[in-house]
DNA sequence: CGTTATGATTTGCG
DNA sequence: CGCAAATCATAACG
C-alpha cells in the first residue's frame, strides 16, 4: 500500500510540474522563486482591482454573469465521467482526475480570470513569451509593480527574510493607496511616519486575495477532491503547486486535505438530530451559545453526535439567530438560481432532442402501489421509501403515485378533471394559478409597501393565500408576502412565557376558541388573532397526540375533549347531527372526529376513510344559514382545487407538465381547529366542490 | 413537486 | 485552531 501511494504521489507531482511547465514556462523556477516573484505581484494587482468586487461578488447580478461559464465546464472536466466515490454529491459532474484535467483547469483558470465580469485585469498579451517570470498570464508585470520592488529598497523594517518581503509589500501597497497617485518621496514620508508613530502597531492591509469566479471555485474543488483521491497527504511543495494552479493558498489546500481526512474519521454524513436531542441542544444553547471545545465534546458524546456536528449545530444556530432576514434573501436567490438552472437544462435538452424523461411504471409496480394504498391511505414518506425499495422505485415516486391515486379516489375528482380538459380542448383558457404570479417582475419593496398597507388596513389579519389579493398586485411569491407582513407589519406573534401559561389555562377551559374570543385574547395579550387560533389548534393536536402516544387516561383530557373522546371510542364516525350536537356542536364534533381518525390512521389503526364517513352535514337550506352564508363566501370563495391535471389515467408517472396538483396544501390536516360556531364553514371546505354539476 | 428547515462545507480572519 | 459568514446540500413538510 504505502508503496503504491508513494508512486502515485510522485506521479502527481511530476505531472503537476509538467503541467505548469507546459502552460506557463519552459524554465524550471524554484519554489521560492515562484512564490516570491509570481505571487506577490499578482496579488497586489488583484487587490487593486478586486476590492470593490468583494461585495458584489455574492449578489445575484454578478453571479448571473458567472453562470454561463458553466457551459465550458463540460469542456473542462468531462474527459471521463466517473462515479466519484466520496464526495459525489458535491459534484454536479464528477470528473476523473487526470493530469490533463489539471492541466486544462490550470489553463482555464488562468484564462478565465480576465473574463470574470467586473475584473479590469488586462488579459495578458504576453502569453506567448516564455517569460522568465513564472507569472500568471494575466498579470503582465506592470510598471507599478516594478516600482514596488524598487521602493522596497527604501523601506526598512527588521523582519525575517521572507515575511519581510511580503509584509513589506502589503504595507507599501497600503501607503501607496492612501496617497493616491501623488507619491514622490515615499521614503521621506515613510520615515516621517515611522518617527511619529513609534511603529507600535502596524495596521494590517486588507488581505490581498485572488478572487475566483464561481466556476473557478468549482473546478478547484473538484480538482482537489481528485487529488485527494490519489494522495491524501500531499507534500508541501506539491501543495504549493496545487495552490498556485488553483489560484488559492497553500494553507487552504492543507485545510481541504485536513478536513477531508477528518471527515472520513468522523464517518460524518448528513446527520439529522432528532427532536429530543434538538431540544436538549436548545436548552444548552440558551445557557451558553458558545461552549468551549471541551464542552462541545462532552455534549457530542452525551448525545452520540460527532464533535463536528455539534460545532456545526451551534454555529448554525448562532448564525441563524442573528439575521433572519438575510435568510430570506438567500433563499430567494437560491430559488432563482435553481429555476434558471432548471430552465437551462430544459432548453438544453430540447436543443439536443432529448425528450423530457417520462417514467412509466409497469403493471406490477402499479398494482403493488395500489395495494399499499388500499391498506394505508396516507403512508408516510418513510414508508414509501421502504415500499419503493421493493419495487425499484424511489420513495418520492411511490409517494406521488399514491398521492395521485388518493386524489382520484375522491368522488367527483375524475369527472371534474375530465370536464376541465374538455373545456380546454374547446378553447377555453387554461386556468393557471400558482403561488408565484408570472409574467411580471416583482415590485420593489417601496412600490409594494403602500399596496400591502392598504390591504392590511382593511384586514389586519390578512394572510396571503394562493392567488390571493396581493400576489397579483405586487407579484411577490406568497411566502414572501406573508413573511414580510409578519415580520414588518404585524404585531409580535410569539407570546411570552407568561402568556403561554395564560393560554394554557384558557385551553383547559375550552379547547375550541371562537373568533370573538380569539379577538379578545388577542387584545389582552397583544398577540395576533391568527397566532392564537393557530396555537389552539396545535395545542389540541398536541394534547391528543400525547394522550394517544403515551397511553394516558381519558381523564388527562380537558373536559370538552373528553366528552368527544368518549363518544369516539364508542364509534369512530358520527352518524347523525343529533349526536354531534349533543357532544359539542356539529362543527366541533365533526372536526374532532376527523382529526382523531387521521391520528389513528397514522398510527396504523384501521378506521373508515374520509370518503366513507357518512355525511351529516347540514346543507345550506337548513337552519341558521345567515351566519354561515356570510362567512362562507368570504373564505371558501376561491379555493376550488385548481389542479388542472391532465390525463385520464391516474397512473403514468409524475412530472407531466408544469403547475398542477399539490396546490391546496395548507390547512390540510388541521381541520377541527376552525371550530366554534362563529365561522362555521371551513370544515366543510374540503368537500364543497363535490356537488359536481358536471356538464 | 416546490418550500422550508436544518446540517455541512468552504473561506476569511485573528 | 476556532469562530463567523456565506454557501451548499439534504431531509421533511404541505
């Protein structure tokens, strides 16, 4: 083993060397030389130009420019596509590292730089010359630099050799910049300064640094990984060479290798910490958000985590606590990038005549999944994963298939879809609702703010729904609107600890809260109505889950729930309005039962499917319609399920086309919250469309 | 699926 | 080395 490794090492080294020689120069400079001569001047120039970029580098606009670069990624690292064993996930296209690759990369990296958007570096005209200086092509030792080195002689500081040189430059650089162009007698000034300030503390110049484009970074990482595959402990000179070729520092190369080696030891993959531990960590974090390494080790051991994970956890926590808004921004950008990437590949495929992939499940698979569906109407993702393994499908595929089957098993859905399809064929416009309106760029915050405010004035608790009021005015995505409102325009939502207690007491009294009551609470506690209602809803579920999972006594339930539960234990469906009214009101009782069945189902218990549950709802024409009407129209007016599916077959697989299904998402399972007689509808909500006036 | 929540990695800095 | 900041990546959710 060691032998082969050594051999590899050697070959790598030599190849790298060869590479460099090839690309750069015919002479064979020593390392020190290359470091001193090539690197430093390069830096100084960069520093010059780069400075400004630093900020903008992470803004979307800039990165936009970079992305097209990806196109030559293929050209760069395709040679032989191989499954990389280790950090595959980091690599969009994995590359077999060979020396050609490095060679190529080096070339590309170099050539790339001048192209990088904002850079003003001159693309070197001196490529041809076998420069004596082992320099980046882009760098063309400029007059400025020469001066630099001249100036050196004037500047004096007692420092050890190498450091001296470097530091000297940095400082000098800085001074030069401070004085702008009007430098004449540096030496004098320098001396003066020296005298005035007893050279106690030298201000450090901003770290000179070579900016790399996104693309360059990517390539660099890939290359490093490949090198790591060959030698996980490169020698110093080798590291230097690598660093140079990849436009980074030796230190970072070392770091990469360290990290990489470490990672294996840590066995660390993506470890989800479970709820309990997470809670513990939260507590610990409250006590001390910044534990020492020792402490972290303890924590790690106590919870069977890796030190690294614990570190990460704390780091992330601190970070995320600090700037939640930034988070938003990031997400948005990410989404943007993803979308573009998606479109790009789509376009690419189209261009090359690659048809969009369509997966057909074979009959066996379909039957298998249908059978599972019959058993468990609502399988978990985990479950789907397992099933998927049995029939060579991914969990997602299974999940989505079952979801679709479920959807179509609802009465009326199929008819609805067909109807819509027919209409469309007749030329009716395709209804197209999405969370994000298209066809118009989002308004800026300034533009949007007055509009939002106006809406909020009329409805302080406004929450954007899909195709809600605001979305089509300001063209923001739903989540953004809601977040914005929540963070900037609405009262604080989270109750204090004291308030929580109060709420809990309130909850013991009645587990369903009327709108008016919620309003009162909202006023007294200073928490938004929405939050309160939501809190009650989750509290109910929590209580119920606790009761079920911990096998608690009936008596542990608050009065109202207890009554309902007793009834439920007798019969898990409600057969008549009378019963419902007797045990707490139609809304509440139905809601409770529904929720309860859902919980049972989740626990693998057999209970009637919702579609089989007898409907005991009063239809409109019955009593007390007045109230109902009023609220109903406001809320359920527009939430028909809009999924404009296609197809008449529930089967063939997903990704048929753009938007569809999965839309109605929210309020999916928290039904029985919307209780009390104030706003009677909602519970009905899921079904109201089933009065199918098909053609 | 599209989003959100959260873990992991890279890099600058002292 | 250890932290912060910026990003990247994956799992879970609706």
